[in-house]
C-alpha cells in the first residue's frame, strides 16, 4: 500500500472499527484515520480516497467485501445517494447507543467534564415515517428530489420513508407528475395547527418547528420534568421561537418572558399563548438574545430558571456571560448539537453551575443528529 501522501484517488481496502461523531465510519490506512460515509464497524470494504489532510483522509465506499453481521437493510432505494439519511444501515438500537455515546464523548472531550451523567437516548416512537415537513428541490428536467450529500446536485426521488405517511403519499403523487422546470424549493408540510403534546400550535411558513412531532412532545415533557415547576416561578426563555416551550411552561409557572429574533415566530408565539389561555402570564421581546438580555425587563427581575434552545451554533459568548450574571438557580439547555452544548457547558460549569444530567432524544432517526436536554443547577 502506498504512503499517505499518495493516497488521493487511490483505491484501498479498509476495515471499519468505529463510528465518528460526524456519523461516518472510521478505518485506518497506514496509520492515518480514514472517514467513510455508510460504513459500519466490522465491515471490510474497498474505498476510494477522495480527500486528504495532514492527519486524516476521507473516502467513498465503493464495494463491501465483508459486511458486518449487525448491518441492517435500508428501507429507501435512494439511501447513500440523496444525502438525507446516513444511518439506515445501522440497527435502530445501535443508533440510540451511538447517540448517547456522542453526547457523553463531546461533554468529556470538549466540555472537560469528568464522567458526565448522560442518560440513555430516548427513542423516537417512529424510526421511520416521522418527518412532518421537508424541502424538496427540482432537477434541471423538473423532477423533485433532495440534494446529494456535500453537493448542489439534486437527486430525483419517488419515495422517502422517513416522511409522515400523508407526506410520503403526496411525494409519490408529485413524482408521477410532469412538473415544469423551475428554480426554488417545494415544501411539503403537515396541516396546521399542529398538535404537540397537550397543545395545538400555529406555525407559519417563516417559523422554525421540529421535524418530529412525537419527539417534540417528548422534548417538552422532559424540559417540564427537570424544571419541576411549582406554580410561582419566574422563567426566562431564550430563543423561544413559536412558543413550543413557552406555552406549557406558562401553564405551570407564574410568569414567562420569551426572547426571539424571528419576528414571524413571535407572531405565532403570541397566537399560541392566546389560544392556550396563558397569554396573561407571558411577555415576549423581539430581538437578538445578545441585545435583549440587557433590557430592563430582563435585568430588573430575579429569575428562578432560564430555558434556552439555541440554534446549532450554540449561544453567543457575550450572551452566555450575561446569562451567567443573571445567576438563575436552574438552567435548562436544549441543544441540537452536542459539540456546542459541550462548549457552553464547560463555561457554565467553570462559573458556578453543575451539570446534573443530560438526556439525549432521537429527534432525527436514521441520521447522526441528536437533541439533548441538559439540566444545570447553580452551586451555593
């Protein structure tokens, strides 16, 4: 086998030994770590090297020579091509174990926490047929599909088994139609309002909402569980969106102040609070979290708990410092990225907080992505 510096475009034979935090399989060639999508520990495969860096390389799986006995048969004929799912070849119980391991590893490596209490990943009630909306693209000929992984190329599809059944049926009907060539996206989404747990939510086209309705309800239930509200608490909610947490928290607390930068989402949040008859205990600020945290409505109140659900990039460091200054006894951090959760957890734990537990939830079956609810309490 040639040296690593000559590996680009070379065909190599590799055995995969583990799964990386990125969801790719890991093998080694001449001592260099090789990342390959769609592999599985125990596989022996032929791989083409597609990218080489100083300390690692990436490749494309060309042919399985020996398949791991744990491999499972993907449901989707477009798997490995369309770029949506990464793990349909991995048994679902193993997906859950890998996600728990990912959260624990990131909190340890990035967060510098010693043996953090990471609970078993809560499964999605549906490992397939769970996705309540999807954005489809058009091919040059007008067919509909998803973008290929790490590419702008659109792969035409006729089926998508991770979609909710009604959306899957709509997709199949669309795939049979002759559509005009056009730019832009085609969105499939379930009808509104959307029932999540005990509440119905209006969610406009410009508001973010979770892709898995059943796990969104689990996410709310877990957040309420760790908050353990008694009825009088003052709760500050950052990145409140369309009120997914705001409404049920307000039903059990004394007061909630929600902050959100998306004005369309705030319109939805106000409507959802009104529909749930909790608007008398809720106020909202429209603006960036970084700026809104300095407003008197935030600074002049003593908060019993802070709930935050930031985007994948995590919390801006200036906002995190202001959050620390508020010194709330409880912080509940809802995260869609274990790496940024771990980064922010390190700062929280270095400034008076202790991570009590992290609960992963499988919002995105058949992918490496994982949602986490982390409970931090302020030490006396």
